[in-house]
């Protein structure tokens, strides 16, 4: 049942993603990509459990590495997207 | 039980924030707010996850987060806008390796069903391909390795074999999860596959590759979400996966090629049988170009990757202002695949303070190209190559281009007559109304600026 429920979420999210992104104008494609990329750092949530649970030395090392990589992805992604978006300005009417 | 409900409710809220964030990204005026909302969603998801009862030790988490935050912050602050494609490629790769590792750790869970094992294998496969593929893309974009396609005889067969071996390895992995050999083999094969699929792709096709890797990084997170039965990973991962797919599709359409053609054809390898073009190349000095520009009523600027390489965007903006003071209308025409990633030119021009409403898309500019006095092509080649319209034998025949040759006069700023990335001759350079201004793009633009200021 769990599987059905997760697949259900998957399908809906993909359709929603298509609907949302279709409307993004070409001028914002780079920030869209880096912003979406930051969202894919959500894998951090999975990494946290791996790094903090009681486990073997191996799982803790792997989990910590996963946390570090995913954090670079999340922090770097959001900051660089913000830096780019701050530069987009509309023409000041003279 | 109550913590579990709290965590899941917070995940729902985080998903809503991601969705709103992406929705706000659809307009430049609200995009920045959207990004912040999405970041808040991420923060919420991370913080509530720390409440999870299976987490008993926070030291390693803290270590990982500190390392990641320092590196991520420094990278985001220090990276030059021209290096953005490399940066995005690298970040995609880090997301990929992280999903691979999460999948690996998930293997330590008790009572794994075959389905969970399959999704663990998928997170390793997609995560591994994303990681090494992104590293190769990063190397190519930052010119640490050659941007030329790397091809050898029987490449497709070799890649097909690796893929097949990987799938067989996946079957063994699911059947015999206790045997670590299949796990290691899956990691090695996936990493190899990532390298092998990106190596044959040339620099000009990088916008497609980055979009595709972007999509993969989302799908890898999605697979990892199944592996640990976490719905926020599945939602966020599939949103990113869908977004990358759409960009990939837009990029492919803009080149009039299928995804398969981009990935497997090794496009951009030098070919020997180019027809020699007839005609005369007419060059022009910057001084003479100035006289023409001074008299122009309307100018369209068409930037390409060369503008990024020469860092000419600030000079271009200065030229735009001087032309406007002279009573001339100036707009920019941006081809979807100009540069090395989707929207590359827009970001560079935004950095130089060019208002985004002056940047027009190909379909908006082409119908009125005849009305422009001058079209200035700066460091673009394939996206204005009229062979795409005129020469049925050209490999890029049928690709939509910006029809600069319909403008009254075309200036092409170019270093030399060397062919573009695709290695093709460009008949535009030989047209009656085309004038070549040879030299470094930045130098030439600065010369024009000086002429105007004098």
C-alpha cells in the first residue's frame, strides 16, 4: 500500500512540475536551473538520518559525506540563484 | 507517533513552499521571492528531520553541514557570472553523489523488500551517472579537458554493453543484497557510464547536457526517496526531474534535433567534406563601423558564447547606452542555445545591468528583422548560421536561427575566420550585407565606445 501511495505522489508531482516550469520565460532559465538544482539537494533530508542514526562506522561515514555534498548543493544553489536574480532589473522608465 | 505526524505535516508545508517558489520563478519581478520561499521550505524540511527519533548523534551531522555550508557559501559568492555553467554542472554532480550515498546507506535498513532494493539500485545508478557525468561536463565547460567530442570506433556498442552489464548487475543486486560485490560493481559501472555518455558530447551541445543532468539529479533524489520511503524527497525530486526534462526538450527543439541525436551523434566533430563557400569576405575597421552605427535608427545585438569568453558584456551595455543617447533603438536577440547553458546570455547581460525587457526571444525578433538598420553579432556563430536555412546538406539544416542576414547591415565581431564550435562554415560571412570586424570582441566593442565618446 505504501508503494501505491508513494507512486501516486510521484505521478502527481511530475505533472505539477511540468505545469509549473512550462511558464518560466527563457530569460530565467539559468536561475530556474540553479534554483531547481538547489531543491534537488532535498536528498540532504535522507542523508541526515543516515549520518545521525546508530549504525556501522561505514554508514556514518557515508552519511556524513552525503550530508556535506548535499549541503554544498543546497547552500551553494540557493545563494548563487539569489545572486543571479538580484541582477535582473526592469528598465527604469525615463 | 506525534513527532512522525509533525514531521510529515512539515514536509507537506515544505512541498507547498517548493511549489510556490517555482511558481514565482515564472516572472523576473517575483523570481527572487520565489527562490527565498523555496529556501525556506528546504530549511523547514531539514530542521524537522532533525527531530526524527532514529537520529541519536548530531556530531557527524553538524560536521557535514558545516563543511557543506562553508564550501557552498564560498563557491556561490566567489564564482564569476561567466563561470555559471561550470558551477551549475558541479552542483548537479554533488546532488547526484549525495543521492548515491543515501541509497548506499539505505542498504543498512532491516528487512529490505525487492522493490526497495530496486530503488536503492536506481539511486546508485542515476546518482552515479549524474555525478561523473557532471564532473566531465564541468571539466569541458571550464576547459580543463577538451570541449571537442571524444569519439572512438564502436563507442555506441561499448556504451550499450556497459548499460546492459549495469542492468544485469542490478538484477543480481536485488537477488543477492548480502553480497557486496554487486553493490561495488553497480557503483563502478554507473560512474563509468556517466563519463562515457558525456565525453562524446561537444561544447556547443552543453545546454542540453546540463539540462539533462539537472533532471537526473532530481530523479536520483526521487529514487533515494523511494529507497527510504520519504515523500518529500519524492515530491521535490520529481519537480526537479520534470523541470530538467522541459529544459532539455526546449534546448533540443531549439537545435531541431532529437535527444538521441544530441547524446549519440558526436555532433561537432570536424568533418572533412565541407563545401567550399563562394564569395568574398568584406572586413571593416571599427572606425568605419562607427560611422554606420552613428547613422543607424535601430540596432539589434546578437550575443553568443564568444561574448562570455571575451567578457564583453559590460562594454556591450556601454555601447547600447551610447547608441540610445544617439536616438537609436537597441534590443538584444537571444537564441535559446546561445552560450553553454539555458539562459546563459540573459544572466551575463543582467550582470552588466541590461534591463531584461530589452532581451527578445528568437520568435519575437525574427518577424521584424528587416526593420533593423544594423545587426551586431558578438561571438555567436552557429545560432546565426544561414546554412541552417539555405543548405540542405548542412548538418544543422532545419535548426531555427536568428535571421540576422535579413537586417540591412550585419556586423560580425569575430576573432578570425576560424569556424565555430560545430566546425561548420558560415555562409553569413560571405553575404553582400555582411561586414566582418576582426579582433577580440571586447577590444572591438571598446573601440566603438571610444569612437562614440570622442
